[in-house]
């Protein structure tokens, strides 16, 4: 008998402050990645799919993101170089 299936993993990537599209409040949003992996005998082998979302901490509304949008939200704001005299 071969036992196979899938398992879902949820990774919190970042917490960012955004204006919510539902409640219109400026609140913290959790940027998350959900990865579904194929399992064989309850051992995760390889990822099947990956999805990115944000969730408002104020009202709980979720919205989908692309990988590029999630990467952009995770990256720190670039610092401008100040010339030294």
C-alpha cells in the first residue's frame, strides 16, 4: 500500500502597514505564502503550488498577491546615500 497526498504550509513573510481595501484603515497587514507540497508516506517531497496573500489585522480581509508584489513588500526601503564632505 502506497500512502500519498498533499500538505499545506503557511509562512509569514513580513508585516507591513498598508491601507486596507475593505475597512479603509491604515493597519498592519501580514504578508503570507501558502505552499502545498506532495507527500509520500507523510514525508513532504516537492512543492506543488505556492500562493501569496495579505491579511488585514484590523478587519481580517485577505487579498491575493503575485510573487513580484510579495517580494516588493518584503524588501526594505532603499536608503539614499548621503555624500560625505
